[in-house]
């Protein structure tokens, strides 16, 4: 089999948009085509970065300020890129990541009010502006997404509910932040209507990735 070209895909969106479901569906599809796929997430993805995740997403959030959260996120991201993402892409693998820098821009920037210039300065200083080849934004009505997410967390008995407990205004800002970023960079972003069936969403994602990778 000929060596595949590496590719880095990220999934973004508010709570309950269905990212995790579509990340797994896309990874199975790409493996079926013969690609070696690395499935990862942020914050996290490596043992060290997962430790930082525990400091941020548990229900008490650790009491960090939004700027301190950015510093922790970029520290975890730097390790994630250096030890997993870049080596995998360079080896010709498809890396699919549930959240990346755009989530920091949306959550800490648009949602929690960190100056976007500070976030971009960290982005350039810490990770040299490294970004995905393609980013899917799964867009859903805020109330519908929160209802889905609350049900899932209850079923899983998860305590990673810090952001779900923030007010509706925060989640509206979050959604608009993702849409603004997508509008500003149409070459990298693809916005997906996440209020349709899982199969319809998966088909659109597969078709878009095939087109972007020159397989369509």
C-alpha cells in the first residue's frame, strides 16, 4: 500500500453538539479506507496533558482565572503537538482531534473574556501558530445542545460538567465565537448543521474530508 499523506482534522462546537460521536465515526471510516488514524482530544491527548485536563474541566475548575486557564491549555497543547500530533502527521497518519486551539479562542476568549490578542500571542509563542488542515464546527442551538450534554453526563455519572453549569449567555457567546471564526477562515473551517441525524452529519463530514484530501 502506498504511503498516505498525513492530515490533521479537528472538531469544534459547543456542549452537546455531537463531536465525540462524529470523531469516532470519521475515524472508523478513514481506517476502512486504509489510513492509519490517531484519535485524540484536548485538553489531553497525552498522559501529561491529561493531568492538566483534570485541573481544568472537573466541576470546580480549580479556581483558575481565564488567563491562567489559557496558560495551562497551551502548556498541554505544546506537549500534545510535540509528542503526538506532529510526529503522527509527519509519519503519514490521519490525526483526528476533539477540540484544539479554536476551543481556547471560543471558551476563554469569546466566552470568558480573555483578550484575543493575548491568546494569539500565546498561540504564536508556544506552538508557532500550528493549526489543523481542516476544522469541522458542529453547530447546534444552545438550549438543545445543553439538554443533550446534561443527559449524557448524567448517564455517564461524569463530573466534567464545569462548562455546562455556566449561564446561557456564556454558551451563546461560545456558539457565536465558533461561527465568527469559521466566517473569517473559510479555507480551513467547515460548519456542519448538527441538528440533523447522525448519519446525515457523518455523510457530510466524509464527503467534505474526501474533497479536501483530493479523494473525491
